[in-house]
């Protein structure tokens, strides 16, 4: 299969790399973009763009020249992320990119509880005003994040209350994104897809599942906002970053991540992966919780 060139940003990351490999396997021309070309994966048939930080307009224009579609994975969290996204979008428009598929976040809104979801809303707004074909993929929490955020002491803690989260697997995001990118029609233009798992569960239920698979007690400890900030104070992170961590849990408590979507099965033709299935297929994700891990 041959088609127009697709530029994939964040190609060294968990989503971008998976999408690039899926596109390349179909024979679609792919260009990999990243801040550090040395970290880009070895994807057969793909070409590597020179260093292309999102916030460097000139570098992004060079990297995107000749591309038909831009798969835009959000930049690393920072106080300047919206500005970086805006620069990348403007560069794409300037060199004649015809379509942007942007990886956003479920519940993106100007008043979202999760502070980083507000950044996604601002980015979406800029794309909408750019008069370019676009599709937004709003993913939920990553399933991989649940064991990753559980400490070696077997405690998952945060101010998530008894809210539910419809967390999704990286593989499902990549498959859904590839389906959209490979469709050269206009059916996905202007569409917003919430990418979720097949069910919404509480963090206490996630801890129970981790207990089952690891064979040791894993518990969820709900925190107040004050307790959440205090328990994360020792990481040495800046205030905006800690606020993002804390408010991601508060978004769960407020019910903003509980909606289950059929977008993954609709786009991929198969069911979305459950948390239990994810743990079976990814034992390394909870290895730190095992004895000697």
C-alpha cells in the first residue's frame, strides 16, 4: 500500500512509535519527528527528520515539508506546551500539510479539572481555527499508568475518591490512530473520538486487580488535596507539574474520566483491552510489585 507522506511526531515515545510501525508495515511513507533524532526508533522504510522541537517553527517547517498528514502527539508537559503546539501547527499549515490528527485527552475543556486537559483544549481550539482538516483522539488515562503509579509498598494513592476511570491501552490508541490515518477519505474530518477501555473502574478496583495478579496485598489510599500535595512534595517537581499530577486524580473523583466510548472497537474492529487483559500481556508493568522486583 502506497499513499501520501505522514509525519509522526513523538516517534520515540509509547504512542508515536507504535503508530509509526503500524503505518510503515502497510507501506505508507512515514517520516519520524523528534527532538533528538538519535532516539528515534528503527522503523523499516521510514525516514528520519532532523531535530524538530515543537517550539522551533523553522525546524518544524523543514521537517514537515512535503507531508500530507501530521500525526501530532502532544509535547512533554511544560508551562509552554500550548505555545509549542501552536508553533508546530502553524508550521504544518505554512508548508501545506492537509490534515492533522491530534492526540488530545478525554474531557478536554477550558474548565477541565485536570490542568493539562486545558492545554489540550487550547491546542484543539487553535487547530480548529487553522482551517485544516483535523481529527482529535482524546485518550483516557493509560492502563500502564496504574501499576506504574503504585509504589513498591503496594500502595496506590491519590485524591481520586471513589470515581471511575475508563483507562485505555497504548496498543488500542495506536491501532485506533492508525485506522484514522490510513483512511484517506473524509469520514474522520472534524470528528472527536474518546479512546477508552471497555469499562470504567475505581482505583480501589484497580488495586484489587493488582493484588490478584501479583499475589500480594495492593491497596488504594484515597487522599485529600492537601495530603496529595504533601505526599508529592519530596519529588522536587515544579508547582505546575505537581498540580497536573494531583488534578488528574481529582478529574477521576469528579467523574470526568468515567465515560466509556465505543471508538476503539468501532475504529479497530476488535474489543478494547481490559485492565485484567493488559496485566496478563504486560507482566513487566507490575514487576516492581513482585518479591525481589
